[in-house]
C-alpha cells in the first residue's frame, strides 16, 4: 500500500507540493508558538532562580528602565543617593545589601546588541556567582570585566568603553535575559573610566559621587520576600522594589500577547488550509475513480480504499510537518536574539526534551488536520461500487 501511495504522490508533484507547503505553514505556526512559549518560560525560570538578589530597589521614576535592564539588557543610566542603601539595610527582614551602578555604553565593536555596563562591589556582591561557571569563579582584578554570553570575545580579550581598556576575565552562562548583553566591572574602574572619558572618549561620561542605580537585597526569609518589599517601599521614600513576581508578571503579559498572535495565526492557517486540503483530496480521489474501481474489482476491500486515500493525505501531512518544524526551528535559532529584541521577551532555546515534545505535538496536530481533511473523500469513494467507479472515472 505504501508503494501505491508513494507513486500517487510522485505522480502529481505540483498539487501535492502545494499541499505539503500548506501543511508546512500550519506546522511552522504551531511549533513556533510552542518554541517561544517554552523558550521564554525556561529563560524566566533560569533568570529568576539565578538572580541571587531576592529584591532590587530602584528609583521610583526609573522602575520600567530597571526592569528592561534586568529582562532585556536595554542600556540606561540613572542614579539615586547612595544613602538609600543604608536605609534599606535597616529595614526589618533584610539580611544584606549590595550596590549596582548602571551605565549605558557607547557603541562598541564587541557587541551585536546594545550593552549595559554595570558597576559592582565584588566584596559585597552576592548576585553574580550563580551566573558563572564554577571554573571561572575568581576575584576581579583591576580592569577585569565579566561579560554576558552575547558579548563577543574570549577570556583575555581587551575591550574598550569610553576610551578605557578592559580585559575579559570571566564569561557568564547564557540565560536569555539582560545579563546576556551586560558587562560587569568594579566600581573603582568605572570611576577611572569616567575620569578619563573627557580626553579618551567621543562623549564624556559623568558619574556623580555617592550615587548608585540600584540596591540588591537578600532577605533573611524568602517566604517574607513580598512583605519585606512592602516594608522597604513604606520606609524609604521615592523608591520601588522589583520582585521576581514583578518580573514574571511583566514577561507573562508580553508573552501572552505574542503566543496569542501565533495561536491565532495557526488557527487561521488551519481554517484557510483545511477546506483547500479537503478540496484537493476530493479532486485527487475523483481523478482516480477508475483506478479505485480497478482495485475494487481486483479484490480490494472498502477498508483498503479508505486507508489508501487517508494514508496519502497523512503522509503528505507528515512530510509538510517535518519541513515546517525543521524550517521554523532553524529560523528561530538563527534569529533568536533578533526575535527576543523585537518581541521584547527573554528567550533561550528550550531543552531537548521540550523541543521533542513540541515537535511531537506539532506532528500529531498536523496529521490530525490532514486526516480530517481527507476523511470525507476517503469515506465517499471507498463506498463506491467497482462498476460505478470504472464507468465514470479516468486514469
């Protein structure tokens, strides 16, 4: 039976090629939606689990900019008074605090994406360790920097920012979040860079003394994270506290709109393609009425004719689904960073188990659509009597 089906598919390459493309489009839409959903979800899970800080205190007016730095690494520069750190440290439930200084970089040759420079105090910082491979976990020396996974350069490669030369000392593991396109340096090196910038850089960098951009907070009891956040906002004026739930909520809303769009695209693709596939299946079966009559006269049962017509549609659906999944997967991998920026969601490639599940689900749905489309002609022509089929059909 497979031989007959294969011969029929090869005998009408143009028509079956159109059907394969229709199935490929449906499969690509379904698979892309699942890839983005799982890729963003896994990215968020990894990012939140590796944040290190339970809370991030930022200036009230720069709350959205801070979220964009954390989630997507969009460059921004803002400050508030460093005394905020001491005020936060005194809030009940706070275990320890550490400062960050956010600096938007000028264009750099190292990067195919915008770069956020972040100054840290290594002796106080407790957030970078989860992002580093164990073999790279060592103290930062003068002019050493830690770079995200999307920054170009090997360990030891010199990079220039505002005219000051730094050396890549460590690389972070990919997470699909803002840290992937961020660069971390010592506070002291950041101020040296700013002091040298009027002479060495195209644009001078002004870093005011006794200012920070964010205060990272480790709470004593993670079960009281939201409570401690509320205490900080009540105790310290003109600040906002970012929590993992804030970040998840922000991404969930963006992810929902994106996946809804892709689901809608898949739905309309199916809605448009289903009648087309059914019509082509009817036409193909109608053209083979005499062939069906001959097979029936030679002893083929109605069940065999039914499986023959249905099997042809299913095999075409499988070919289309495989092409659609492979093509969409390649596009998503090649343009993953661009998609992340355009759609404004953190994104990494899902793990292999998730990819296999998504591909399997896509294959099953596409086969189901192909089977449904071919159901009517399969039932109709399998019930025809041999004489009627041979009399009205043409080979």
